[in-house]
C-alpha cells in the first residue's frame, strides 16, 4: 500500500469501534510470523481482524484505539531498518505508517509493553481478542497487572476484559463497498482459473498438473496465494470432502471436482465445479450432476434479504433427498428421508458458510438460538453436493461419483448477486468449457 491508496474504509471502521467502546480501550494484534521448518518461515499472512481495522500488512504490529474524549488510533509497528530491508524488503516504519494509513500516532513495537500500561490506566474496560493465543493473553494480563502496581498513586486498572471479536464479527458480517469490490475481483480471478482447468484437464494427467493451471491463473492476476488448500479430486477422490493430495493420475470417464479460490488483497473467493475429464458426462454422472445443480439453483431462491440463514440449507436437503429418491438411491417417502436423515449417506455437509477475509468468515450463524436473518451486504457460499461411495446397496454405475457445485453469493437489497456467475455451471456450459482448443 502507498500514499495514493484510499485508506478511508479502515478509518471508517475504526470510527465505528470508537462509537461502540465508549471510554474503553480496544487493542488488536496482527498474526505472528510462523516457522515452517528450522529457520524458514511460512509466507506471512496478517491477522484478519487487525487488517480489517488498519489495512497494514506487516508483521509485529498492534493497533490501539483509545476511546472517550481522547479518541486516538495508535499503531505499534517495526521501526524503519535499512539493513533489514536489504534482506527482507521494505518497511514502513512508524512515521510513514502514521501518515499513509492515517493513524493519530505510530510508535515502535518495542515500546508496546510500557505504553500499554499507561494507555490502560483509568480505563474501566479493555476490548481485545481473548484466547487467541497464550502469548497475547499474557501480554494483556501483564499490562493490567502493571497498572495495578500503581494503585497507590491513584491510578485504577481495568476491571473488565471483553473479547473485541464479537463486535468486529458483527461489523465484518456486512461488507462495505470497498470489500465488495475486492470480493468481485477475487471471484473473477477464481472463475478464470476454473475455466482454465476445464480447458486443460484431460485423461492421463495427474491431478497436480491441473492444480498447477489453477495456481498459474491466480498468480498471473495478482492473487499470489490460495484462500485455502486446493481440492483437485478425480474419480473416487471426489468423494473425500477435504482431499488434498492431488497425486492421482486421472482416467477416461472420471469426474474431476475442483474446490479452489484465491485471496485477493485480503479477500477470499471459494468456488467448486465438477466436470468430466474426458469432456463428456456418462448417464449416471449427468443424473447426479443435475440433481446437485437443481438443488443449488433452488437454494439461490432462498438467498435474499429477510430470509433466515438456515432456509437454504433446508432447501438443499429437501431437493437432494427427492432427487435421490427419484434415482432409486434412497427408499421411503420424502418426509421419512428428511425425518430419519438417511440422505446423509450421500450429503453430509451444510449448504454454505459466510465468506470474506476468511474463507469461513467471521460472524454468528445463530444468536441466542435464532438464525441470522440475511441482510444486504452479507456474502456466503451456496454449495450442495452428492458423494456416492462404493456400497453394496448402491447400483455400481453410481459408484465413485462425487459432485459439488459452489458459488459465492452477495445478498442485495432486492435479492442476490452471484459473484462467481462467470464460472460454467449448466451441463451444456460445462461440456462446452471442456472442449480442447
């Protein structure tokens, strides 16, 4: 980020936190750097809550929001260090970070411990992540105890610590225009990657060769990292929900299930498509695929403002159960199947989840036992599926067929917007996208 980037969304979010905490203090750290092995670290990724309030992506940073009449946003970050920049790259340093990201003040991270005790003095409530890590809990406890040691001077320590994530979760659940623009871009990149995979996949390749095509498309459009571990699952592997090995050689007649999304400027996309490696569905494959597609399209009708979050999950279960009955994979009446939940042999997960900075994004699904009501600005996934593993009670021509279809959906004032609509989905469009050019 540089001085030309609009940081107003982050300032606006901080102002909302100020309004919520009164004369309290909010303290949010970013994620620590983590070693992959020996002295080699994982590629660094900031903490989502911290980034949501700052737009600041460097490690070793903490944001402090001092409420009440003081009303100051203070960043603690690494000092400018030209020698380290030779090895690790550019650092903003406190002065540049303050000016570019519009903080009221910025201080070296080395001063955090002594400054926190001062900042907490005479504040009744501390808002901070609780239980995020033992190290951070100890940091906060240490600062509160440091204030207590000054009690004889007339300084009072905070008596209440509240998990700030509850407040931030509610904020993050409704995306602002800045977030929606980034999510549209993330979805567009991921859609292109899925189209590329359909075009390049063929029998005889290994799954990882298709995964490489997806990664290529992500990176060449500026989404350097995936939003989660790719699932590139052919044949029987498509019936393993979180398959990650990508080492099977694909065969003629296989379906290939790809669940892959990218992270673009901190925001995730999450798309699943299933298609025939040979470019042509068999009859049973087409039947299962159409059953899942029918469920997904029916779910879309429930994704609109004013509807309870769980409604589209119920729709998915009902449509898939009826299709399983129609195909002879289940017996009994529809009501019996739903009551006894026998459909879970073939459909065992929910129909979707919140989406945003995290692929399983922040936000409650139920509050005090009541499902969330969908509101404009919410983004979620719609992803029913069917997974037919070998079973003596199942006709063999259905064995090893795994199908999931997943889109990213923005709730709007009048209904919804499918952010991933550019990804082929109907049987005809999928077959066309698989044509070799």
